C-alpha cells in the first residue's frame, strides 16, 4: 500500500536545513561557476520550487494523495534497500556498489518487497532503474521517508549538472544571463530535472561529459576522466542520449583536418548517412532496425496496456481487455480461459501470435497494466528499413511538436504543447537574429543540433505514449536550448 507523501514538521525542518546547506555550498563556488551569488541563489530557489511542484503533481494530480508513477517506485524500492542497510550492512554495500556474491536467502526476501528492481536488468525496458534506486536508498538515511527531501536532493544533482553545462558553453553565448535562467527554468528541464527521476541524473551526466569534452585541451588526462565518467553515467542512466552524444562528438575530429574543417557539415552528413546504412544492415546485436522495432513493440505493449508474464521459455503479452481471463496474484498469473496473445522466445526479439489454453499452471507475473490515457498509434517499423526511413517525419513531429491539444492525455498536455511552441518559436527567432559564427562555434552548434535531431528520432520512432514522450524529450529540449543560445546574436541593448 502506498503511503501519503509526508510533509510534517520534521520533513520541513530537514528540507530547510538541506536548502540552506545547498545555498551555502553553491554560493561558495560562484567564482568558479562564473556566475554571481545572486544568480546562483535565485537559480537554486527556482530548482527547489520545482522539486516541490514535482512531488505535489505526482501526489495530488496523479496520485490521489499518494506519491505515484515511477517516482513512487524509485522511492519505495530505495526504502527497501535502505532497510537492508540496517539489518545486513555488508550485503547492502555489495548491492550498493554491485560487487560480491549476495546471500541468496537475504536477497530473495529483499526482491519480494521491491517493485521494479528485479525488472531493471531486463532488456525489455528502455533504461536501467537500479542507479536511481541506489541513490534513493542513500537519501533514505536522512529523509525520514519524505519524498520532498528526495526531490530536493535530485534537484541539487540536476542543478550542478546545469551549472557545468553553463560553464562549458557560456564562452560561446552572448546572452549569458538569459541562457542561465532558461537552462534553470525552461518547463520540461525544470520539472523533470527537479524531481525523483532519471532525468535529473541525465542533466548531471550531460554536464560532466560536456565539461570534460570542451575542456579536454587544457589538461587531457583529468578531463578525459570526466568524459569517461560522464559517458558511463549517460550510458548507464539514459543510453539513447549517451550513445548519441558520444557518437556525434566525432565531429570534433573533423575539426582537426584542414579539408574537413572547411566542409565539415557535408562530410559529417555523409558519414551520418553511411553510419545509418551500416547500422541498418549490421549484425542483430547492433542492428538499428531490429533494436528500434523491438523497443517500439515493447512500448506499444506498455502503452496499450496488458497482462504480461514469463513462461519457462518465453515472454507473453495479452491485451488488457482480456483481464477477466486471468487470475492475478501477487507474483503469479493463472489462465482461467483460453486467450489470444503474443509470445517472444528468450534470446529473440520477434513476437508471434498464439492462443494460451486455460489450466492450473501458475506463470511468473511480469506486469499488469491498464492502457495509457495518452497512448497513440504510430507507424510500425516491423523490422523494415523502409518503414524506418518513411516514418522520420512523423517521428520528428511526435518528439518535437506533440501532444496536440486534441490528442489523448491529461490537461497537462496543453502545457507541454505550449512549451514545444515556445521552444520552436524562440529557435526561429534565433535563426532570424543569428550571428556570424566562427569555426569552433559552428562545430559546436552542429554537434548539439545533430545530437538533438538523432535523440528526437529515437524517441519518435519508439515511444507511442505522449506522457512518456514529454518526459524523454527533456534531453532534446536541453540540446536545443544550447543550440539556440550559441546561434543567437547579442541584444540591441547589451546587458
């Protein structure tokens, strides 16, 4: 049973103490951050406010007085791990750092209490969840089970990442103060990057990676280490963003070649097309068409809802409308009426239709989920390179513009749509008021634009749920914001 989000005197006290400590720590670094203490503290105040808004929305708008969604799952599973720290500290350290052989009896009992820890290592999910669960388990040592304290800690993590991004890019930007506040307060970045979410870690990882990448010339060894740490954190937390940022960073190699420096966009475009063709025809382990098709199918199942369980040799999926055909237990599912569905053999990616007979056998429960209110039909890739190419316009539309006001979803879709229009409008304004860019500025602009485009395509190809698109595209918005301010000329009255 979910517990109501706690906002008692103790949690308020801890929240205030943490906010004061955070204010002191961030303001002390203002000179290194190249920001005034005033801007640092205002920015931190905005981030902290959004952390409270995040918890309130997932508690009272979506949760009927209870923390809900992924935030609740991360929070709850983190609490379970924290209990292990009190009863078996040695086993907790093994689990926290991912080393050593765990006691099977203790670990089995632990898994029985978690919701998503056990599914985090399954390739059917878009990302690994265990990193954020581990972080939440640490915060539980001093949070007294208050999600507001957890959200504040994640907003600190994200804020430091944004400052690293600002410090990495500010020398390329003419509207520096506006750039800083846009990074902090743009709706998607501010909301998703200030709560109990993997997006907060994405911002930190991006900041570490970019700070290392753009300062590599100064001290190759330490900054190479930052590139490695940021890249691993991106790959671990949000692989679809991390792989793109690392792959497109190859554009900076072209900057070192005289001929390529003059024709960098053309050459990078040719290399991108060549890489795309290669990945579409590569072995199945790295084949883009297979990976996108499989992920799309996986998320269509989630969006349409259904009953999912595991047999001895396969993963099975059934439409949620057949809910009455199953007896759903805590950990198992029984089939009480013959039902049509799909199955996928372990080690394979293709699904096949079949009918499962009724019987007494109990199957291991994987997920039982009602249809998403914001699910929409998208063009199926179905392991076809042609379908992948022809769906590019609709994929970009889904990732960059939708949800439209008439699409399915909650009232918050209107805010998401307005946010998208604002970003597109400011991007057009920056194009109109663009400045003359030097070679370094052009290459970095292309880097962020190409990265935003590729990440948007991956999201648009695979995610058929508007609510999930809004969340996943936070990384795209962040890359586009950076591109806009590199491109935008100084205001007529210099500040």
